[in-house]
């Protein structure tokens, strides 16, 4: 229950104390100090049974006012106490339920992406993974941040320090396809990279680097790719200056919620049903999917054939680079994977 749920009963109780203190002072015509009036009000509302601190029976309205204060104050006091109790109990129950739900979800996670840090950089990675339908686990030291990221974007969450082995193991690092280390400190990202590589040698690791000098260290530590937000920001600014229409097109393509478009890569295994068949047989036109390029088998260095014709033969070990809607691309990828 949010803290604002406590404001109304607290305000009512405070108003009762102020009205009671002022009322006693006015009824007594100033003969009693305001402190005594406040003390009388608190003891009356709290029903502690100290007796009449001030002689209210000496004034005509003293006891009727006290009776009204007892009734009103008791109602507001119990309202406040009930709200406090509900706040504590519901907070514990909801927190326990959330942790159990996350534990159950984590046990089922497979071939997912672990995102370390849900801050200013990591939250964008989380949002994109959610948009693409890729399963992911958020790791953050703040329970509130991890809870909110999982609630808004649908992934699982682990609360803890991502530089610790047991936290990454809890996030299913051994079953994950990759990890994105987007922590705010280069040393922490370096530590996560080393730890993740040791726990899962086949993992794909993408690490964030604030200082460009940290890139070489992160790569030596085992990162497959290092991204510098400062460098990317500078390149984006140049693109906005020299290629504004291209930048606008890419922004619209990525941000369109009704018909989002993404560039995806689909590997073609050697035993895929696509091997030996022309590109035309894949039915890309009917799916409104555009084949941008094909990376030739064994061309790990980046040798691509751009805009291949439809009579091109699909080879095992190649990688198709396509543009289309995420759901259509996912369906296409499943069809090309041998059952």
C-alpha cells in the first residue's frame, strides 16, 4: 500500500489534536496554558486514563467537549492504527509473494538475457528486449527498481549485486544466452564480465564502458562487445546534423508501437530445411519482410552479400539479415530451425 494511503488518517488525527488543544484553550478563556490543553487532548484521545489534567468541570462546555473529543479522536486514532497495520502487513505479504513469484519464474528461464543494472542505460535495453519478446532477467541492487522494471516490462528480476557470483547464478547465468552489463561504474562492468565468462564460457557478453580506455580491458576480460554511451551519443549527434531524415526514419521505425519494425539476424543451421533452396521459397514478400543482406558461411569477419536476388541459394551456416515486424521475424526464425 503506498505511503499516501496514510496521509488521510494522519491528517485527521493531527487536525483532531489541534482542534482539541485550541478548543480547551478557548473554553477555559485562556486560564490554562496551551501545553496543558495539548496534553489533555493527547491523553483524552489516547484513552490512557490519566484523569482530567485540567479542571474541565469548572466550565460549562468542558465535559461535553471532552466527550465529543473522545469519540472523534478514538475513531481517527483507530483509523490511523488500522492503516499502519495494513501498510506493514500488506507490504510484507506482497513482497513475499513477489519474491516467490520471481523465484518460480527464474527456475523456468532458459536461453534468456541477463541485464545487470536497470538505470539510465539498462532500462532502455530492458524496454527493447520486452518489445522484441526476448526473455530477460533484471539484476539490480534496489528492490524497488528491480520490482518496477519487472512489473512494467514483464521480465523476471533478481535483487542483489551483479558482481557477486551467487547473484548471477540466481539469475540463471548458466542457462542464459547472453548478459548485458550496464552498471554505472566501469570497474563493476569489468568484474561482471570476468565473473560471467567464468560461469558460462559460451555466453555472449555486451558491456557498457563510460571511459573509452576501459574498452580494451573489457574485451580482454571476455566481453564480446563493448558499447560506450558517450561515443554512441556523439555519433547520434552527427547523424542528426548530416542525415536527419535517415535518423528520423530509424526513430519512427523503432518507436512505432502499432507496427514496430526491427532489423534481425536469423542463422541458418546446416540441417535447416532452407538449405539448398532459393530465397524466393522463404515467402518473405508475403510476410512483408525485407532481406537486407546475407553473411556468407564462415565469414565471421563481416563479409556480406547485400540485397541478394530471390534466386540466390540459401547455404547452411549463413546468417540472414532481415527487416520486419518482430512477431513475423520470430515466426520465420522458428520455421528455419530444424525441429
